[in-house]
């Protein structure tokens, strides 16, 4: 029995460590819905609400940012950093990479943050994303959808090199680097060089926008799994994080997809609870709406109330059959993922000052910490076997 208890204790400890690496959070842009700048108090209010949501299936104590620059400043550090430190919120940093030939101001803002906050800041940084949906916006589909200015793979690659050079040997050198894009941008072979250059892949996926593919809410789980698996298949074994996903509570009907609180709850259950929470780093879209250009509204709570618009408690059974999905048993240790359908639209998170902006990864290796969770099931099974003995 001593061996049994030791094994069980070890298994629980490893399981706990694995769960800790599968961060839960939301996306947060640099501006409010009226395009005014967010300041520390605004970010702090978001982070406090996220951590205190009634019925949440875990602690939402992480945030994905899209830029390091405070809105309407030249290169001042975004005040989300200060708010994150005060609320102990983990950060997936974002460097805006579209519509520019350099990221010097982003790097300058980050260097200022390092000088000002030191380890209080870097200890909370779980990853950095060089760009967000740039490849999608620059694709034929993105152009057709008038998604805005994007960037070619070569541009993203050059910015990754610039970032590494700027922080070589420092506290951020060990932070895993990634890029965030839509699932069909990742499965486009012309973008493979970006996959090769990063430590992790961030995927934005919205079955809601998958017009022409049977995108009614009851089919959302299958559409998500298909895109998720397709992304994993090209990830070269690298971790795939879900950096944006959600279902609107209000807005226009998109082919068969209808926005409603009821459908947003169903999506939370079938995608979040069944497939993502506790299994891979996940940044839900969204806690509050701040993109005036998107007619669809995704906020799970009104006015940052800790009482959500729908019950966040996870069910014990699901409608979607996960048996055919290669991601059904994945965790942050493996290349798990999600994706936003670029073929039918994107979240509309838009720009560095808009409603959505980048975040998250594992501190020491980008792969190492996540590898622990993939072995948890096996260890627990072994412990269970000894217990039966």
C-alpha cells in the first residue's frame, strides 16, 4: 500500500503540474468598444472578473494580448502588464506584425517593460506570438473577405529573427515563440516555413463562420474537430494552442449559424468542455466585446459581471462524438489545437488596437512542460492498477 500511495501521490502531482500548463484565459485588445484606450483599471477589471466567474470549469487567470504598446502611444508598455502583475494574471504576449516593415516599436515597449518590472513581469509571461492572422489576411481568401492588411511568411520569419536577436540571453529568451493564424492558413503549404520557425502554433477557429459546410450549432463540434485535427496534422509535432474560439450571443445569422445565448452555451460545452479546457492552453473569445467593427458580439458576460450570460458549468455527456478525432485525448504536451475558419471569416479582431490581441506558452522550452501532461493518463492508469492490487 505504501507503493500504491506513493504512485498515486506522484500521479496527482504530475497531473496538477500538467493542468497548470494548460492555461485558461480570454483575449484582450488595447482599446474599448468606443475606440478609446484601455488603461490599467480597465485591464484590471477584466482580469479580476475572469478569475471570479461563477461556475467556471477552471481558473481563467491568463490573457492573450495583441500588442505590447499602450494604445495611442508611440512605444509605451501597454498598461495590461501592470494590471497582470497586480492580479497575478499570466500573459501570452503579442507583437503586431501586419501593415509594417519592422517591429521596432513593439520591441522597444517590451524592453521598457523589462526595465520597469523585471522578474515580476517575466515570471508571468508564458509565451509570445509574433503576429496574429497575418497569413490569413494576406491570403486569397482573406483578400476576398476584405480582412485587411496582412503579411507574407518571409515577413513573419524576419520578425521572429528580430525578436530573438533583441532578447537573446535575457529572461525572455526561454519564453516559447509562436504565431497565431487560422486553421486553413496553417494547412496551406506555402506557410510551412513559419511552422518550422516557431515553438508552438496558435490557431483561431470559428465554426460559426464556416458557411457552406453545415455550420448549424449542432454541427459545430464536428467542424471544430476537423479543423483542429487538420492543424495538428501539419504541426510537425509542435504544441497547438487554441488562441481564439467562441460563438456569438447576438448578431447576424451566418448561413446556418445563428447567434444566441443558448447556442453560445452549447458551443462552450461541446468545444470548450469536451475538447479544450484542461487539455490545451485555451483563450476564449471573449470576456467582453471591444471591437466596434464586428457586428457579432461574443462576450460571455455583461458589463464584466462575474455572473455570466449562461451557465459555465461543464456537463458530463456531450453530443459530439470525439472517437474519430485525433485530438480527443490530446493535452498541452502534444500538438493540440483549434482554428478559425479563414475560408468563411475571422473573429474580426482586426488590429493591434482592436478588440482581440495575442498571448501564451510554456516558459522553459515551449514543448517540455507540455510533454508532462501527455504522460499523465498513463501514470494514473499505472497507479490505478497498483491500487487494485
